[in-house]
């Protein structure tokens, strides 16, 4: 039976595959070619596309970690520029192109990658959608048959499943979206945490308010570092997230899980080396 440790290990192996969407040049090229003016126009247009043409307030609620008003700066405007379906297709094309560039055709056309894609697809279709809006949205989309596209799509689907669970874990601990970024920054050793790239653009008054709130709860000390209570909250959020990420992996046998780890390891190692370089 898969455990929270299983979910964490497979997340670590799949995350480098998902990161091509956000870090590789090909995705930005595809989005710019469609007419998106900025990175964030393309991001919101594509990632929110599986939800349908919902209001910005719904996107804000589902994404959770963005500051008030950020979703509304892009939704529905980015969809007025480019149809949601076109943006999502461009995201996928960019992901596949970047995976092929980084991994090479030999790896991308291998039986091992095809088998990994098959197993990841089984897991991605194997969990309840209740309470998981982003995962449910991805589940409504057709699954590609070409192995590299299949692996990208299903890894992204599982990332959204985990993300929905992470939001639930944050809510249980009473941690807001901007607060979550501050706690992550502290966990990564970024100091002061307000300089973290996901929040540094926010108005200084807002960041001061967030830090004061975390200090008032006893989670962050005067120097902007974890207190014991803050570390405990961060650890509980991660533990809850791992536990909530288990259900998809119950669709695979122990032997299949071990096989998937073996097939993903060399692919993930190559990609992780690029992102850490």
C-alpha cells in the first residue's frame, strides 16, 4: 500500500518534468507566438483553462497562493486575446518541445519513457476528484497518446492533484497564500523572506502586514526566521500534503510503483540537473 513517503518520492521525481512548463524557453516562445504579452498572461490563461471560462474570483480561489487582484489582471483579459484551449495546447507543445530538447530523442523515444507515461497515466486517472477543482479540471481533458505528451500531461494532472491537497493543508493550518510563500522562503533559506521572487513585487505595506501577522502568531521571529512553532506548522503542512497526495498511487501495485521509480529516475535526474544549474 503506498504511503505518504511514496507520494513524496514520486512528487520529487515528477516535479522536474512539470517544471519545463514554467522554466523552459519553449513554453514562453509558444505563448508569445499566440499573442500573450507577458509570462503571467500566458500562465493564467493556460493553467486556468481546464476550469472553463470562470470569473477571476474563481481562478483566485482555486490557485490560492496569489495576492488579491493578481488573477483579475489576467483573467478574462488573456482569454479575450487567446482562447483558453489554444493557450493550454501551446503550454503542452512547449512542454513537449523542451522535454525533447533536454532529454534527447533517444530517451524520449525509449520504451522506458513510454512505460513511465503509461503508469503515470494510470495513477493520474485513479483518484477521486471531490474537493479538488484543479485536478478535476485536468481530468476533463483528453489524455495524449504520444508518450512524451502523455507524460507531461499526466505529470501536470498529478501536480494539480497535489496542489489541491496542499491548499487544503494550508487552510487547516490557517496559512494564507502570501503567508505560505513567506514560510516557503524561510524554509529555502531566503533572507529576508520578503525578497522571495513570488512575493517581492507586492506593495511593501502588504508584505509588512503579512510579516506582522506571522510574528503575531508566533511563527516567525523578529529577524524573519522560523520559531519552533513556525517550523512545526510548516512541517505539518508538508506532512498533510504528502498524505493527501497518496490516493492516485493506490491505482498501481507495489511492483508497478517500483518500476515507475526505476523508469523515472534517469529522466528526472537529467532535468533536475538543468533546473539546479
